[in-house]
C-alpha cells in the first residue's frame, strides 16, 4: 500500500528531525540532551509550553527550522495515516463485495466447513488442481489467515441453513465437514443433506465411535486424521520405501508425480479400446494402476483389458501428462 510506504518515510524523517533538533539545542545552547529532546517534542506537538531555557538568537533561528520541518512532517504524517486508514477500509469493503459476487457465481463447486488444519490442507489441494471452492468459517480471526491465499471465505455458522444457502449448496458438487468437533460436523451433515440430497459429503471424525454416526447422518465417507496418522507412523517403521513412494505420488515430494482419476465418458476416444490399443502409456507415459467399475475395483489391468464407458481409470504420471489424458478421455473418437 503506497500510503503505508509514505507513512514509513515520514516517520523516518520525523525521527531524523528529533535527533537533529536534540543535537542542535545541545551544542548551540549548551543544554542537556534531555532538555534538548524535551524542547523538540513540545515544538513538534505544537503544545506551546514556554521555552525550556531562554534561547539565543542562533537558537531561535535553529528553532524556526525545527518548527517548519517538524510541524510540516507531523501534518504530513496525519494525512498519510488518514489516507492509509481510508484505503484499508475501502479495500476491505470492495474486497468483501468482490468476494460476495464471486461466491454468487459459484456452480459445481466444493464447500469446506472449517478453516483449521484439515480444512486448510483440503483447500490447498483443491486450489492446486484448480477447482472452485468456498470455505465457511465462523471465526473471523481464522478466516483472516487466508486473505493472502485469495480463497473465497464465507463468515458464518455452517450448521445453519442460511449460511449453507449463501454458499450455494444447491449447486455444489461436494462438501467437507472439517470442524474440530464431531457434534458440529454431525449437524453440518444433517443440514447439508437436507438441502442437497445428491451432494457428496466427506466428514472429519475425531473419535472412532463418531464414524458410524456421521455415516448414518448422511456422510458418504469419513476420514479420521488421528487414525490415519497412527497407521502412517506404523507403516513408516515397517515399510518405509512404500511410504516414500506414496509421499512422492500423493504429496508431490521429490519428482513431479501424481496419482489421478480419469473419467471415461460415453463418447470417449478410449471407450471400447484395450489398455494396449489406447496407447496411454506408450504415448503419454501414464501408467494405469486400476480400473474402477460399478462391479468394483480391478487392480493391475492387463494389456488386453477393455476400457468401457463409465469406467474410472486410476492412473499415475506427471501432472501435465495426466491432464492431457483427461482431455483425451473426455474427447470423442
């Protein structure tokens, strides 16, 4: 912000005037350092107390210079501070209005309820893709942490219908109930499921006993960060290289590698072809790890396994290569 930059420069100039004035009164009038400092402060603040000590002619000339320079800088500082506050208020106002307009335009988006560590991790992954999403958080301090991320954030209680409607839950593709308490997540699921029966809901569970209740309430799947962390710790001891591979493929550490899901539509160029004739690996360098069908998951498909419309290919490769295969799977033959 330019006004803040100007304010810092004016503050530096005022400090120099104070130092110069104190030094001048000390050497010109022979005053103590404190008396010189006190004289400069009363002069710059225009309080109008009497002179600390009688001034000589040279002292008066010097004091005129201090008055002109110091008082001018004080008024400039007041103006710059006023400008900075005004810019901040206007920026906040128009920023909120712009965010409200962006939220109103959302469609096919995801809603993240809770701006804690789990919600933040989910948001970063969605932003990386990128896909549209909005965060709902009732704590303004937590929400303010994401101002630099340029994410859409809605301040409100996610257990209330008006808040979820403001996030356009009717047009949403999915919802994450990621608050820190299972009871709050349960209320969010019940409210969200009533507003959008087709919505895919993923819930965070802190207690193991809460998982079944969250599923009964309407969650499609439940994730327990603590259970996952325990399994991850044990696997790091028992199978460290497997964990290293999964880190590379899922958290993008080391080489640029990613595991993705590719949807095969009815008019896809891959529909009706085998793994080999689709040329996915040969031309794009993408490995098909599994095929998800309505009957279940088919792991490690053979080269002559056919790809049918409606399948989901679980594939691994570089992100750019996966995006190209996704486009090919969506295009017609």
